[in-house]
């Protein structure tokens, strides 16, 4: 989700509690789009994999 999508989803949230559940996947940054640069595919994959590990730890607690 990019910042525009984040803004749109937050605008649709019906309450502060609902807004609190919405965030960027990488917390403070957007996932780069590797579509036009093949050299970005592996680094983007690594970013996503690392964040998935963090997210699993957050959800288990």
C-alpha cells in the first residue's frame, strides 16, 4: 500500500479504533515497486520477508 492508498483507507475508517488498525506494511515506508527495475526484485523480496518475520512476532505476542 502506498501513501495515497493509506490516506484513502484511513478516510474510510469509521472510528479511531478502526484507523489504528491501518498502517503501511513497512511501518514508516512504502514497499518499492520493482516492476521497472529488475535489480530491485531481490532487495524488495528481502524487505518483505524480514517484515513478515517481524509481523509474525508482533501477532504472536
